[in-house]
C-alpha cells in the first residue's frame, strides 16, 4: 500500500541541504550539539526526543528515536512511559484550552 510516509526517506535527510547548504550546516551543527552529553545524558535526551516525536506526530522521528533509545540502553517499558508522559501533557494542554472556550462562551452568553 502506498503511503505518504516512506521510511527510506529518513536515510535521505542529509539531502535537505543540497539547495541551502549553509542553513543545513547550521541546523546539523546545532542538532549535534544539542544531543551531546550535558546535564542530561544521551539516553535521557533520546527518551525526551521520542516523547516529543509522538507529540508532534513525526513518523520519521518516532523511527529514529525508537532506534536511538534502544541503542542507548532504554527498554520498552521506559519508552512506553515516556510516550504516556507526552500524551498526558498533550491531553492536558487540550483540556486547559477548554477554560478559554468557557470564558468566551460566558462572555457571549451575557
């Protein structure tokens, strides 16, 4: 079945700089720096990235960071928990905007 998402496209990510190499170089330099060991280790950063990937619903990122998490020693239980944390935050963010809806509805109803 043909889909918009093609897993093999992830391997072509470096091609994004072909027509704007200076911008791609800056992005990839920044990206590389972000994922270096710091206050958070690479395993922790990969778990965060996996959770964010689910929040922004990027299938390429889900693939990449599932692999990165496993390579850096995370297990399926940790990865699943990270996804649940992202889901809770995303759900909560949707719900809290319900207050805005309620405020507007009350104002219009007056």
